[in-house]
């Protein structure tokens, strides 16, 4: 197998980064060659999630890989963002230093290994699959032409009189190396048997003297492949025995050998996963640090992301303050903690504008996963709202009917399939949902001895269901706020045995919501474990800046006779080693004033 460029899907979808540092960061993530022991593996996700896509990087070769058909529209939303649209939003930083191709490739290899290790740990369904070139692509046409020419040449040599076995002997040598690569150190007998039967020097002598029986050697190869292959390949081995012509048989043998190599690679991945999980966090942190040393401004997007989360919490804190506490002395950032800001930041990832905003650097490898969860939550929001409206209209009569909620939920899900595709019309689909739901409700009411809906009540229910399409729908906003609150509580209790209770009205979608929350928490906890030192460093600067703004200009009501305020920044993250305390003395606004040290009330952040 030749050297084929490999690109991580979740990384190559990264677009919209600004010039300078962002262009270098994108380039280093996109340009990857399979060189290291891990990079010898062609990486892919679920086999049903592949499709074709191409990205071009100026000055470098074009990379091409297979991506998922069903995921294509999701990834397209990320790729559609234009780089120029983010320039004004990105934090100002010093210009990037020039990066040579050698440095770029070295950095890319480290990022590639980090991404591959991350994928193995995070994606439990990770498997290595053979590359499948897109139909009608130039690369596939060239490959087919070259392969056909090779096999035609082999067939012509074997039909010569006398036959020429030069190419056939080379193929037997490759088959021999492949069979030996499947053996473990303890397989001495099989190794000796393969070496003895496929002795290339002896085979050449037999060919020169016209005594070579190529069919006998091929039968031995098929028998040895049957001994070494996984049980899943027994059917493929059986098909090989039914092929009588030598050239098609050679071709089929190499095809099955490629599948056996994939099986061995997947076995190796499953074997190293437990060890990798123990060391992956430290390994990823080390690789990211190496990248950060070469690109010191590679945390700009993370800084902006965390700053927005801190601002959101500070704004929320001000809004929740009583009117008489609005003097600014004790609100805002003084009530923030590192963990609270991080949790808010992770929640923002589920409301991210992937088309118009670049993703933070530290969560870039999981962008596709966060986007998929975001789309699942958006669909679940519509489903939950429709169910809430339906049961509110039906009253208590149908709430306890076994299987009715699941039936309605299944109907709504089916009719909302593909709701994130550009061609999907939500209003029309909700109209169909309303018709179907009303029919099912009336049928169930009749079966259980209740009065079916009148035409007027049906019209009201259909109208309420169709109103879910409006972004200003109050019921939809209520369900969304409860979903966000549930995820927030799930984040806060992720290290506790007891899980938060499901909010009222979300009972019919509890199972789906908890499944998404479980995936979300696993992803967040792992990301926090890897990058918490960087988050703590960034948040330390952000919260210190917020505190200085709080204790800077003082209102007139805080001048006379008030004790100094000690602001304590305390992080509940496991990575923090200490607490930072600042004692601020409040002074009168006269030049001759002297500080008065009194007992210090403590504000926990």
C-alpha cells in the first residue's frame, strides 16, 4: 500500500479561521502524511458515514478522502463559512512568524498522531476501513487503468509459450511477506512452512527448468490464508477455491489479503485502546503543548470563547441581583468560578453557529461530534414541544395509556427526518405532524371510551403544532430552557453518583435526552481532563481582569467607613493547586486619606 494523504474529518472541516495564526493552524491540521506507526493506518469512522470531499491548501498537494453521505450536509455547514467573515471577531494578536514546509510537516505529524489517538479513545466504534475512491473520480479511473494494464500483462506472460513467470514470482513474494506479517513470534512451525514452500530461489529455478506448478503454490497460499484469517473471512476464502483461472485468482487473493490486513489493524487498535486511554490525556496535552510552542497565539479562539462565557455568567448574575444590590460592588465576576465559566462555555458549544464562527482550538477535533449533538438536540426540542402540546391538549386521559407516548414520538421523529437538510420544509412537515397526531389522538380516545376531539379542538391543536416552527414560540422556548437547565445540572453533577432529575414536561423524551447528555458529558470530561491547565491559565487572566474592573472605580456609596473587600478566586477543578487572594483597601477620595485595615468580608468566586 502506497503513501496516501490522510485528513481527520473533524479537523479538515475547520474553516473560517482568520489570516496569520489561523491559516498556519489550519494548514498544520490539514496536511498530514501517514508516516509513523500509528499513521500507517487509514483512519475512518463508521463505515456508513463515508463520502468524498476535497480541500485545497495553497502551496501544498491536494488531499482527498472519503466522507460520510449522511454526514455530508452537516459538514457542509462548517465548510461554507468564509475566512474573511471572521476577521473582525478574532482577538488581536501578534503576527505569526514565517513557517517553513519542514516545520509545518513536523507539526502536522504531531497533530495527526494526537488526532488519531483522540479518535481511538473517544470513538468506541472506531474502525479502520479500506479506502474506497469515489465513483467517476480521476484517481479511481487512473487506478483502474493501471491495475488493468498490470493484470493484462501478467495474463499475457502466462499465456506465452513457454510461459514467463517473472511477474507471478514477484506476486508470490509479496504474498509471502503478507502471510509472514500475520504471524506472531510463537508461530515457528507456520513460519518455517511458509518459508519452505514459498522459497523464491527454488521457485525461480523451477520456472527456468519448466517444472513450476503455479496452481499448487496458489492452493497452498489459499490454505494458509484460511488458517490465519478471522472467522469473518471464511466465506471469502471459500470463494477463492471456486476460481479456476490464475490471473483472477491472484487478483482475488490480494483483495482478501487487504481485508485481512484491516482485520489485523483493527485488532491492534482494540488491543492498544486500554493502554491508550490511560495515557491519552497526557499524550494529547504534550502534543498540543508542542504545537503551542511553535504557534504561541493558538489559544486566541479559546480565550474569546471563555471570555464570552464569563460575560454571559456575569450578565446573568447582574440580572438576578436585587435592585438595591446593583451598585456593582459585589456582583458580576466576583460570583464566578473557573468551573462555572467552563460549564457555561461547554454549553455554548451546543448553540454554536458553525457556518459563521470558527471553533475553539482545544475542541476542534470534536467539532463534528458537538455539531451532531447540537442537531440531535434541535430535533429533540421540536419533538418534545409537539409532545408537550399534544398531552396538554388531550388532558390526563392519554398520559397513562401504555405505549401511546412512544407511538406519537415515533410518528413525529419519522416525519421530521432530515429536518436539517436545506430542502426540508419545517412548516409543511409540522402540518403533516398535526394531521397525523390528531388522527392518533382521536383513535386512542375512542378506544379507551373517551370523547374524540371536536373539529374546533383539532384545529387548535394543529395550529399549536404548526406554531412550533416559529423561533419566537413561547412553548418551544420553555422546553429549550428546560433542556439547557438539565444539561447544566448534568455537567454540575457529572462526578456524582446521583444524576439530576428530569425537568417537568420532558418525561416523554427522557431516554433520548439522557443518551445525548451521557455522550456530551463523556466528551466534556475528557476535554476538561486534557486541556484544563490551559483553561485555568486563560480564566485566571480573564477573572483577574473582571475583578480589577469591579474594585476599580468605586461608587460614592462605597467610600466612607466600609471595610476592605477580599476577593478570593477559587477553582474547584482538580488541576488547581492553590487559591489566589487579593485584599483591596477602599479609601476616601481625598489625597490625604490613609487606608484603614478592618476585618475583611470574603467574596467567593
